[in-house]
């Protein structure tokens, strides 16, 4: 029997990068997996795609209700949808601050709020939030993004406390620089993307970027019954960035 057989999972932002790698891994381990994304039309079998924008509360509720109905329940929610933002406090406009918090923080709040009634009915309920090493690393030029991810980490701890007696575990993973389409898009903005990629890799203690599959493996662990006593933690998957 595969580790996640019989469990029903939802991955937000699951059409790309870390979310897609996670959705695939959860499915490979036996879970029934739904993906919620802005455009899930290219999501491969056996994943099921649901279209929703996590900044739209009504869309999120409709999609989560449809997932729970189609899969006949919900055990695992991976809150992964997120956007980047570059800049200092002086550079970021109010609109940019609102936008990054709306997607990265409120997106998780909306999805969790819609999913909690279903998770309460599960015997193996787990929420995993995709946070970032930016929450604690003090990275330059990332004030908006880092503040949003700091909020995600605090939200994870608070939710773990609120829901532990209901049998719902809440943890986060904190990736370092992970090789996803997002990072590819950032590198493509450089004058010489290949040289920029080499420089970025050289800056990593590990000498390379973290892979989306490595982050997915940590998420799958936190979501699994093997982690039944693990809640309120932040698991760094950062190639040694933290503390170095
Ligand atoms: P990605 O851009 O490859 O994928 C993000 C997915 O989220 C996309 O499919 C996108 O359509 C979806 N999404 C974005 N806004 C959405 C919205 N409003 N509603 C629904 N879906 C939405 O990015 P990724 O690198 O895989 O990042 C995934 C998560 O990992 C994010 O939360 C990000 O902050 C976090 N993270 C990434 C890195 C990295 O280096 N790649 C590092 C640390 C944390």
C-alpha cells in the first residue's frame, strides 16, 4: 500500500514549479490530487485541475467545495500559490504591498478557511504552507516578499495552535532558491541569463539551486501520516543557506 493511498489532496498554484512537483509526488504516493490554479488547463493526468484565483474569496470557496465533493473529502491542503516582489520599503508602492499580501498571505487564509470544515472530518488532516527562507534570512531587495513570507510563518504557528485539538496539523516548508519557472523568469531578465544562473548557483552553499522535487519531498513528508506528531514547524529546504 502506498503511503498516501486513500487520502485526498489539494495543491494551490499546482500548475507550475514547486506546486506541480508536489502534486505529482502526492499522486505517485497514492493520493487523489486536485490542483487549483489561475490556468490549470495543462495539468497532466491523473491530476485534476480547478480554476480559481486565490485573491477571489468566492472563487476559492466554489473550487474547494467542488474538490471536496469530487474527491469525496479532503485530507491534505498544500497552500503553495505565491508571487514574488522585488524592492525596498521606499521602492514598493501601497498597491504592490497590498497585492503581494493578497496573494501570498490572504490566499492561504481564504483557501484554509474554505478547507477547514472538510479537514475537520478527516482522520489524517494536514495543511502545509509554502513559505520561504526569505521569512527569516534578511535578504536585500526583498522587503515586500520577505514580510509576506514572515506573515506566512507566523500564520502557520498560530494555526497549528488553533487546530491541534481538532486533529489538524499545520506546518510550513521554507525553500531556498529553487529551480522553477519563476526563477527562470527572473534570470531571463538579466543581460546574460546563463552567466546570471552560474553566479546564482555559485552563491549557494550547496553549489547549485534546490530542485522543485526536493521541496516537494519535504512537503509530502509533512503531509503524510508519518509526520503525525509534527505540527507548528518550519522545515528549511535551502541547500544550507540558513545560518551560513
Ligand atoms: P511558479 O511561478 O513556478 O508557480 C506558482 C504557481 O502559482 C503558478 O502556477 C501560478 O499560476 C500560481 N499562482 C500565482 N498567483 C496565483 C493566484 N492569485 N491564484 C492561484 N494561483 C496562483 O513559482 P514557484 O517557484 O513554484 O513558487 C511556488 C511557491 O514557492 C510560492 O509560494 C513561492 O513564494 C515559494 N518559494 C519559491 C522559491 C523559489 O526559489 N522558486 C523559494 C522560496 C519559496
